[in-house]
C-alpha cells in the first residue's frame, strides 16, 4: 500500500466527504422540523458541524479498513443517522417522502456546486491539481451518495420514499424489510447488482444533467 498516495487521497476527499455527509444529514433534520418533527432539532442535529454527524465506525474506521483491504477498489461508509419520529410529522406517510428525499437532494445540489467550482477554476486559469481534483471528488462523492441513497430499499432514503408512495398494504410489506435491509443492500453491492443496475445508470444521468447545467457557464469562458 502506497502511504503517500493514501494521504493524498484522504486530503483530496476529506472536505467533499465531510460536506456531503453533514449537509445530507442536516437536510433530513431540517425537513423533519419543517413538517412537524422537532426531534433532530432538540438533539442538536440540524447543524453543519460535522462532528455531530460523524460515526467513528461508519465514517472513519470502515472506509479506511475497506480501502486497505481492497486496495481502494471498494469503499463504503455511513454517517450517524438523524433521528426522525415519523409519527410526529403532520402527515406521516406523505411527509416522510419529503424528509427522506431531502438528503439525496442536498447531495445533488452539492454536486452541481462542485461542478461550478471546477468550471470557475478552469475558467480562471487555476492550474493547481489539488483543487481541481478536490472539485472532481466533490462531484463524484455527492453523485454516489445521491444515487446510492435513492436505492428503493429500507433503511435507505429510497426505501422510505417508496414506503411513502405505495398504498398502505404494500407500504407495510416493504417496511418490514428494514431490519434486514442493510444486509440485503450490502449483499447486492458485493454481488455488483447495485453498481451495475442502479449506480452506473443513475450517475450517468446525474453527470449528464450537471453537464447541461454548467454548459452556459463554460461558454462564458470560451
């Protein structure tokens, strides 16, 4: 393992990852408060302080272990989930869709913001590889979080969105998967199903949308 390369990779990805997970979790809390559940606010989780959202195992230890174990080929991690009491929402079944959607939506907005940073750096003639690589990492990290969290299986955000959209009978069936959902998702990830059939198509779509959005700005610098 090249330690110098590892340090460089961590330095490039640290800020984008911290922003990605912090804003993602804070967005869930903010949306929950907006729709009537003040649980996250009372616990101080509607904040941009990353220390409130970092899980020592899921955010730090697991990604590092996977990086060393797979030579960087496979990485996975998670933040400390924001507590949401869906029963306190004004319209629980409907509002849980918006609360769940808030996290992935925040990541897509951040991906656009990093793309704008990349275009501005290039347009202003900044040649520093570190900053260019960080902007590219910001786009990648946020698109991965956006696409992965939309996978329609509880406890991922996509699963909660699906439960909120389905009729009660079918929603209850899907929600029963949640206790085993994490292990099912991990199995599908390891088997390559999530990457091939979900992440790749969604990320291609995401990159395409971002390219359309930043093209006018590119034209200004051409």
